[in-house]
C-alpha cells in the first residue's frame, strides 16, 4: 500500500546571520514524512536537528526551499496561517517539559484544548498518560516523568496530525524515559498520530519506523526499520 | 474560565503587594477625580440656582451721593428690567469687643427684588425706619452675635444702636471681602449688615439719596454693552464705577475657586494615573521578559501574537479596572460630604446635592486609556519572542567589561570582589538598574511635589510680606486725608516708617480687554512696598507710568512698554494713555501701582491720601482705636491668620497627598526591587551554592540599590521640579490673577524629600531581606517551570 505523504521537505536550507559570520544550520535537506509513521531524527548537537524541528513545526522559516504539509506550501504562509498551522496540526513536546507553574495538570492541558474546535477529552487524555489521579496537581507537586506526561497530554489533546518531540527523554532517568517512549508509541498506534522525535540518543532509533541521521546540516542516512523494537526493550 | 485567565489571576495573587500597590494608586487617583469633579459640578449648579432663585444682580453701580430719582432713571433704559437704589457704606461697629470691626452697611428694599437674602435665622428688618439689622451669618458667628443682640453702628463719631433681627446669606457676598486686595474673607474684622433704606438714609445723613444701584437686565441683553452705555449716559450724573456680574468681586472669586477645583480634579488624577501607567509598564514589560519561555510555548501551541498580547493587556486592565471601580465608588461616597464641606465653607445655602454619574464613564475611560495604552506598549515585547524560544533556556547575557573597568582599570583592580560583582551586575543589567533608578526618582519627585504643595502658602506669604510688602500695618481712612495725618499718627504710636498712599478705582483698557480695579499710588521713594520685575530685580517706582502685576498684565494682554487707557469717575470720564513701565511680581492678589505724581496727573488730586502703610512694633490697632475716620487697620499678621484659616482645608488635603506620596513611593520602590529579586532567584541561588551567605546576597542587593538610590535622587530633583511646574501650570491654566505661584523649591524641601526617600528605601530593603531569607535556592535552581 502506497504511504500517504504528510510532509515533504524540498531542498531546505537555513542560514543564521550572526553578524560577521554566517552559520549554515541546514543544507539543502530533502525528505518526506509519511502519515502515521514514528520517525526518529538522530544527530549530535549542532547537527541542525532542532532547526529542522522548528521549521517542520512552523516555528521558524527556512532560508531556502519549500515544505508541503498535506500539499500546502507552509513556507508561503503568513504569520496568522503559520499560527493556525501550529494550532491545528502540530503538538510539541519539549525536553524541559515547559509547563506553566501556576496552572494544574488539567489546566495546562486545557491551555491547548481551548484553542481548537474538536479537542480530545482532557480527562481521557490525562488518564491515558497515566495521570488520572493527579490531574489537579500543580507541576511543582509532580515528578519529572509526570510533568513530561502532562506535556505530552498537552501536545496530543489538540488531536494534531503531527507530534514533535525535542529530546523528550533528555531530562529523565532511564526507566522514566523508557515509559515516555512507550507512551509515544502508544499514541502513535492508538490515535494514528505521526510522531517525530529528535534525539542524540542512538538507542532510541531502534523503536522507530524510520530513521534519519543528520550531521552538520546534511542528511547522512535515511533508512526504514522493518522491525521496530518495543520501547521497553530499548537499552542505553 | 480559560486556563490563561486562571494563570493571570494566580500571577496577580502571587504578588499581591506589588499589584495591590498599583490598584491603590489608581483607586486614589479616581477617587480624587470623581469627588472633586462632583464637588465642582455641584458648586456650579448650586451657585447658578442660588443666583437665579435669589435674583442676583447683573450690574453693580457706585454713585456719589445722588437723589434716589437719578438712580431710578436707570430703570428707564429698555435693557434694564429692575433697578434697586441703595446706600452702601463702610462703617465701624461696636460689637462688644475691644476692636471694632468694619461693617459694610447695605440697604435693602421692602420687597427684596434684587439680591434677596437667604435667611438662616430671624426676619429681615424691612419695615421702614425699623432700627434693625440683618447680619451676614459668617460675620455674626465669628463675632458671637445672634438674633436679638444689640450692636452700635459708629458713624461720624456717633453711636447708633441697632438690634440684630436676622442672620442671613447673600448671593452678593458669598465671598465677603472688603476689596480685591483683601483676597480672603476675614469674618472677624469685616462683615456685611443689611438695613432698610430709610434707616440708612437717616444714619448716613443722606436723606432722599442713594450712592449705589443694582440692576437686573432683561434676558438676552449684553451686560457689557449696557454697562458702557450707563457709564456714558450717567457720566455727569454722579456715576463712579459700574461693573457687570463677571467682575463683581464675590462672584469673580468664587468662579475662580470653582475653576481651580475643576483643574485640580483633572491634574491630580492625571499624575496618579500617569504613575500607575509607568508602574504597570515596568511590571508588564519585565513580566514579558521573565515569561519568554511561556510565551514561546503559547506560540508553539498555536496562540497568535494578538492572543498572547491580550493576555498581558488583560493584566493591565485587571489592575486598572478594580482600581477605577473602587476609586469611583469611594469618590462618590466621599463626594456628598465634600460637597457639603465646600458649600458650607463658601456659605452657599445647601439647595440640593446631586451626584453626576457622567464622571463614572469619564473615569473608566481615562483608566482604560492609561492602563490599556501602557499595557499594549509593555506587551509589545511579546512580538519579539519567537515560538522557538520554548525550545531553549534564555541565553546568558554576554559578560562584558563594565565602563569602570575600561576607563580606570587601576581603580577596578583595587575593587573588592563583592563590589566588582555589584558594579558588573549594574553594567550588565542597565535596563533593570534604570528601572530601579526611575523608581527612586519618581518617589523622590512625588515627595518633592507634595512638600512643595505643603509649603506653597507659607512660601507665598513669606515672599509677599517678607520681600514685597514689608510694612506691618495698612490703615485705610473713611474720608481722604492730608499729609497732616502722618504727623498725627506719629504722635500716637512709635512708628519707624510711615508712607501715605492714595487708592482710586480705574477702568483700564487695552484693545477689547478691560479691567476695573483699584490703583494704588505711593511715593516714588517708598521703602515699605517693593517691586520685583519679571527678571527678579527690585526696581524703584517711576514718576511716570504704571506697574502692573503679572496676572493683570496677562489678562489685559500687556507687556512692558505698552500703553493702556485709564479712566475713572475722578478723571471725569476722561481717558489717559499711560505707559506700563514694568510688569511686577505679586504673589498674592493683583495690583496696579503708580507714583503719587502720576496719580495727580491723572486725577488732579494732590496731597490727598486714602491710607497709610507703616512699620511699627506698637499695637497700632489699639493705638488708633479712638481715632475717627479710620476705616480699617490690617496687619500683615492678620492676613497671615486669614490665610492660615483658609488653609485649614488645604492643609488637610495636602497632608493626605503627602501620605499618599509616601505610599506611592513605597509601592514604586517595592515593585522595582521585588521584581528584580524574583528575576534573579536563580542567580542568587547559584551564589548561595557557591557559598554566599544570605547576608552577603542581601548586601549585594543593598549595594546595587544604593547606586540606584544615588542616581534616582540626582535625576529625581529635576523631575520633581518638572512636576511642580506642571502642577502650577495646570492650576493656573485659566489665567489666575489672584496668585502668582513661584515654582522655587527650598533646599530644605529637597533635603527632607531625600530623607523620606531614603526611609522608603530602608523599608523596601527590609521587605527584600524577608524575600532573600525565604529564597529556597535548591528549588530555584532545579526549576523547569515557567
């Protein structure tokens, strides 16, 4: 069965102008993200993976090239269209969770659901990430893993087509990290959400359907993983 | 409620003191706005109704003693609806105390057609020839007189006993002062008594005569045109002076008072709202900086710039609107009693107090404009934050060498580490430092303004009586005297210096502008009355030409070197062109001055004086008590007393202002300092981990604040001066002839304000110490929350 292309990147370059020097973060990058896959983008720091994620997530614009999301060129979007793209199509998970400290777990999720017309049920999503009993706790009353679960709930409650994780396990211990990865796979399977995880941790690639390896702003590897490993079997 | 709104409420609740201070500032501003506006509006309406119901005259004419029939001829003019012939005369009255006050006797007609009296007690003595008198209530009260008491009118050395039959108020004497020079009512020494015309004709020995008229004009008639016509027509029939209602002393003064109140009701709240706006700007722009990551997340999640900005705008309105609503509420609660206080003070009969709710709208609108405007300005920072900010912690500010390091490296090398930390911290966070400095400067400036307002009247009195009018007493005579009187007076008291003066009314015209006023002529050699020109130099009185006080010059549109037209009944209606030799400063009241020679040229009157000014350490009032022909004796002390009494109300108001200034100062400093602590908890935590004690961190903050204090005091001084100038401009916006407010601020005021600012800083630092003590550095360091 031919896979549906969700996102297609066409010769994407990004150059940062740092006054005297120009830094080329991405160099003519071309690849496609298919609907429903779990993709891992691997690379050491400085390889351009965060830049790539920002551009894919509609938070930054490429210097050159085009990106088609379901056939629409998002590089041509104006500020409001980009905002709507982020609002309706993308969910973000950050390395540092980035929850609002003065809002409870439930309210942090509501922050996202209030933006869209057909969100998932906040309670169900929180129960789904294992926080049924702790919905009304403030972030400071939650462990790091629990905070990251809230962040994931916040990202998926909008029911986005694309879930982007920036080192989602970077700040967590091994066991919690594995649980979070398992949760991401579960979401991928149960909601059919396309998940893109960027990480420097090569072990995580074992659970992906597809892996892209970046180095110095260029794709150096792009392969399909015919037999993704369940998250709980990953070891690092 | 939306999650973002919940966050907003929790943000405010988490820093109640900071945000509360802003709410209080706005509350007080709006309270002043609504209460003063309502008071002014009520005064206007009450005055208007009072005038209408009590048939306040449109024209007031002085005549020499003429047959009543002459005055009644005024009624033949078709513009005149009613005319009332009167006798008006200033006499002394024995009211049973050692000094006899001046009583202005005003005759009343049997049917009270014009300037009707408002009876507080008793009945008006309208029966022809009845030996009764109605006294102005304020005068009666000051002299402990009531209905049924007997007083003696002293006329030409003779006593005429009369009975007080009523205590009254009059629309003509709301502001009961002798002449424009007295400026403020002195109810103990000057009062008004109303008696029927036949009695007046008898005691004044003016059978069948009158010397004054009041007229009501037909609706829609131009009063000034009628006045000019009467002046012309009656020139040879004894008319001395005629003024319209607009120039009538009592009305002009009360009108000015209401205008002043209106200006205050705008100027003071503007200052409060301006300060609130500034604090809101500081709070929100820094909150936006502190919220970088949160803003990044919101944007990444799909919130638009507008939605995020409106989040912060809501914060501004969340502070502004409760402040406005509570302030307006308090203002309306206060308005009722404030209105009564003012009406009582001005002896306006309390007709009806009404609250005008239009000011609610005005207050809310001003608040929304001020707070919303600054909210938008401050939240602009949101635009510059990219959604990708959420991906990374904020980059550390670049570590740069401070200016001091670059300029004087040797001094820098000898500076201890903790001072280096302070100096580098200031240099690297110039914006934060600037805000703290602004905080101190604002607090300092507001205190300077309050102290200036507090000392303003003292300053005016000092300047007026210490520098310009250096005499101890001014004596006015009932009938003009010759210079012989000086010798006579010298024989009765020890007098250091004595100078005669002649005061006569003139109509002064320049183009279409004109003023009727009392001109005072003095010897050119006068030492007791000094004149200061616009540049602040003392100048002698010239033999030719006149001096005009600044307010008068402005209202006539004249400056030095211009010619003005002067005419008077004493000039027989003839107009003279006279040069203005200088515009002089007069802090209290207004005046036109000339030499006795110049007066002689204008009027032909020579060796005739209407009064003397003198310096003496004797109790002049007692010494001249028995002398006939003395109309009044005023000491500069009396004037100071009268002012002080008038100031009772002002002082209460200003004490409140000073207290509020302190509160504001504390709020501003506390805000800037505590925001800085909140921002720096991570930095302080790192220092704690490095081994700094709480005390050392507190020292760090204290030292930084010390620099801010110094910079704030230096920049606050000119700012304070600026506020004073603004305030005075606002108060004088309508062109005030009565007062000249110098904007000089005494060194003492600067010093006291500085001491108070330092005190506020100490209080703030005490609050900071609590914060530093409570700082949980481990939590602050591990924080992953925004």
